């Protein structure tokens, strides 16, 4: 084996080691943090839910469903051209965030079992493609509450 071959095989080994490192960091679990959740006090037997999910990792995830004792019919909706449409999931980009806000993407609660009032809290559980489920208590705000308007 001449010197050149030795250097080459060392380089190949190094590249392989780097590739392995790259792989293992990509299989890290997404780090999700939920903030700013609220539900406007429902006026009929349906309600919307809004929140932000921040992803502090290099791994993208997806919000796939939401469950709650408040309703057996909870879906996730996007709004396009002022019309809402059910979707199967929302992307939570790596090192980014998913925002559910008025006039845009939202959680939809139908056929409410009770009508929560302002000041009360609604328990919901968020389900993801990769992360473990996250359970949070969502405060009920005034029917016209909108944190975007300041
Ligand atoms: Cu909707």
C-alpha cells in the first residue's frame, strides 16, 4: 500500500464518520413548545382554537390531530380565500414555528358538550407525527379576542 492510498482511505473513513454524525443528529426528536393558546368564548355550539407551536430543533414535525373532552369532533382547518377546509396535518418546520391564528389555520371544535365561558379553561391534547402528545389547558377569552390586534 503506497502513501497516497493510505491518505485516501483515511479521508474516506473521515467522511463516513461525518456522515454518521449527520445522521444521528437528524434522528433527534423535535423540541416543541406551545404558547399563546386561547379559545374565543363560543357563541354557538362550535368553537375555534388558536396557538403557536415552536420547534427548537433541526427536525421537522407535524401536528396531526387534536383531542379534547369538550368535543368528540375536533379537526384542524386551514383558511383559503376566506373559506375553511379540513386538513390532515400542519407542518411544524425545523427551527421554526406553526401559528394557528384568527383568519388562518385553526383548531375547530364542533358539537360542544358544554359552552365554556370566558375565564374558564379547556383541556386539549395535541398529537404529532414524531413528538409525544402535549396536553395543555387553553384559556377561554372574550368572543372577539384577537392578540394580533395591538
Ligand atoms: Cu374551521
